[in-house]
C-alpha cells in the first residue's frame, strides 16, 4: 500500500493554515491598533497634566504639553486657562492609524489647583 493511500487527507492542514493566516494577521493588526488608541489617550492625558502644571508654575503650558508628547504624536490643539483658583487645560491629539482609516482624535482635560 502506498504512503498516499494511507493518508488521503495529507496537505489539508497546510491549506487550512494558509486560509487562517490572513485572519490571524488581521486580528493582530486590530489588536495593535487598539493598543495605539490607548497609548494616544494616555499620552494626551499626560500632556494635559503637564500643561496645567506648567500654568500653575507660571510657565508656558503649550510648550509643556508639546514636550510631554512622544516624538511621533503632536497636539492638534491645546486650550485652557484659569478657572477660579485652578488651571484647566485640554489637549487634543490625532490618533495614528495602521489600517488606513482616519480614526479621529482624542482629547483629555486636566484641572490642577493653583499653587498658593
């Protein structure tokens, strides 16, 4: 009896794997994109916090916010100012996309009490 007669389904695993690889790659890409969205959101929050802190110390909040963002992220807008006895700043950052679809931007607002 020949070897191929004993294993009539030989090669089907390779075909199934070849069909599964694009699905696995897409799932990995989507997971990575979710990670980038989370990282961008955290970075926007850190930038807003640094802007509010700089304002309470009498320094330039926009420069502090830009300095807090990693090199490949940039602020679309930095807005804020004094609100009573605190400084409130909002930083908006565009979300980088791996999937060639515009995902918009995230914004984070932080309020920090003035130093007395």
